[in-house]
C-alpha cells in the first residue's frame, strides 16, 4: 500500500511543489487548502502523470476545532492515518515591533505555530504504536538569525522551530519530527529581476533555492529513519551569517 501524506497548503506555491515531489515518489496525498480550489497546473499534471490517488480537504487552520478535526476526516476518507505530515501552510504579514498588534500575534500564532502542533498531536494519537509517522515542519531560514521585519510572522516561525525539537523529545519513538527552513524561494512581484540576481550572488553558494530543492529535503526527511529533532536549511547558505533584514529590503534597485 502506498504511503499516505498530508500536506497543508498543498494545492499551490511551495506546497504544490512538495506534493508533486511526493506524488513522484509514490505517495497517496491528502491535500489541504483553506478555501476550495483546484491544484496548481504543475501539481495537477504531476498527479495525472503518476496516477496519484488524492483528495482535497478544506479547513481553516486559524480555528482550533477545524484543525483538530482534520486528521479524523482523513482517517475516515482513507481508512488510515497519514504516514507523513508536512506542515507547510502559513500566514505571512508585514509589520515591525511598533506596528505589532494583539490580533497580528493571535492570527500568526494560530496558523503558523498552534495548528502544526495540534496536527502533530492528532496524527500521533491516531497512529497505532509502531507505525512511527514522520512530521516535517516548514520554517524559514530567519530562525537562525532573526530579523526585525514581519515580526509576528518571525515570532511564530521561531516558535515552530523550537516546537520541532520539543515534540521530537515528547513523542519519542511514536513519531519523528524534523523541519526544513527555506530561504528566498518563491519570487514575488516585490522583487525585480536585477534584485533577485544580486541576492543570488550574495548567497555563499551563489544561488537561491528552488521549490524543488525544498521538496527534495522534505522527501529525504520523510524517509530518514534515524533522524529526528533536526532542521535542514535549504537557503543557499543565507543562514550562515546575519543578513540584518528580510530579503525584500536587501539589494534593492
């Protein structure tokens, strides 16, 4: 029977790249999305090419009751708990310490930290002893060298970084918990082509990571049977020295 993976935020952007890589590796997929949506074209093609069995699951990860119900819904649909949980879904927002509000903290913490922890808890509870599911949290390279930008987001990712190690200890041999910390991976319209080139040149290895690079690291951790509590930085080496600011503020035109 093919292994089953839940990828949160798995229909688009980085989540879609991770899901496509898992499809190529033979996984059955439970793909989560906040709103009803079709898979990104590249993911849809991968699902078709590999004949992947998959199903979409809608849930608002900001609502604890919907988070707690997600794993049971997947068990009801597939008849078993996932072998792999990829906590990819996240909120991102601007704001420094002066602009920080209680609402910002609550919103980012709920989706970026609380939901992954609750999903991990639910997965381990639903998995028979001996199954040892793998959990992979998607972080951000800034957890190594914090920046003052997007403060609520940065704090929530820092909390998930610590949760990765703590849950690895708490679950013991019931589950393996690891993380991938990407650098600048999805280039948005906020970046010019020239800025992106300068940022790539600034990386120790002279390149920025791609979604495929991140997906490859997720797949490795899914099968790394002797590895738990670890974070792999897939960032071109950005985390090796403080950058001082978020990428979007560096090397601007």
